C-alpha cells in the first residue's frame, strides 16, 4: 500500500471568507477566499475563479443545512493536499 497518497498525509488546514454561496448544484458549496493561500487582489484572482469548497454534512442529517452568507469565515482542509483545488469546509 502506498502511504504517501493517504488522505491524512500532508494535511493542510485553512481559514477563509465566503465570497459566493450561490451553489447551482444546491449542495451547500461556496467559493471561499482562503487567507494566506489566495491573493487578496480580486483583479488577479476574481471570485468566479475560486474553487468550490464542499461542506461536510452531519451523517444523521445530510439533506438539511443552513446556507452560508457572504462574509462568513469558515474553516476546513484541502482534500487534495498541497494542490489546494478541492477545499472541504466543516465549520463556520
């Protein structure tokens, strides 16, 4: 087994601010500008180009959630490690 590709290897935590919460898939995703990872300059990295952060839902209530609001700060981790293109949110 290749332990270098194990999810817990090179775990990267982050905190960011929600810039867009209008998820056309309706699954609670948001576009989050991650502090220290994404530039603050929206001309260099517009909101529309931020990756979609996927929420972690409770296993006993996966279909009900309260939508995030623009400006909310969220905490999460990158599912793809240092690539930083698959953010997962689990707290506000």
